[in-house]
C-alpha cells in the first residue's frame, strides 16, 4: 500500500506539472483523474480500518489470555495449571497479531506470567527428592516407634489418643 501510495502521489505531481489542456476537456479529465485517486485512497483506508479492527480484536483475545495466565501463576496446583498454561500458549499462537505497539508488550507480560509459574514449579520439583527422603526417614522412625509401643492395660482413652497421634504424625 505504501509503495502504491507513493507511486500515485508521484503521478499526481506529474499531472500538475503537465500543464493546461483545452478548457472543454479539462473538467471531465480532472473529475475522472480525481475519482480514480479517491477510489484508491478509499480502498486503502478501508483496508487499514479492517486491519486495525482485526488487530484490536486480537489484542482483546490476548488480554483475556494474559489475565488467565496472571490468575494462575501463583497456583500450587502444578499438574492442572501446567496443562492450562500450555493450552493458553497454544491459543496465543493461533490468534493473529495485535498492533505492533501492543503485541510486544502483551507477549512479554504473558511470557513473564508463564515463566513465573514454571520457574516456581521447577523449584518445587527440584526439592521434592530431598523432601521425599526426609519423609521416608521420618516414617521409618515412626514405624520403629509404633513397633516398640505397647498399649497399657486399663488405659483405653490414652491408648486411643496415642494411636491418633501416630496417625497424625504419619499424615504430617
């Protein structure tokens, strides 16, 4: 569009430089030339209006995805939110571009939200092996303690409370 616009502007300048034509023809020639130029610029305007409308629609769709990503980025529901964010990323790719001034800003914010969640998830997973080893050791110690424990005769309530305590410690 820009190249053709520049080309048409050059033609308009040439038109003005050519000089006069017989008066009987000048009005009709000018009207025809002006109508052709106007037609071109109207089509150009319509094209860019449709493009802007499409870009604005894409921006709104991306803003909705960004909002969803920001709402989920602090979640500890690792599996569900991981799948959800991956789906949001796929949807993002399917949406056409927004205006360039919006596109880069929105992408950066969306990426930051996703990266924030996945970084937290990876940090959580990195420490999981150590936590599981600590939990195994604590449960083995508790099993040893339970095996050594014997209920006291005649102290039913105390024995039940001791068993409940063992259960609670196991869950913790």
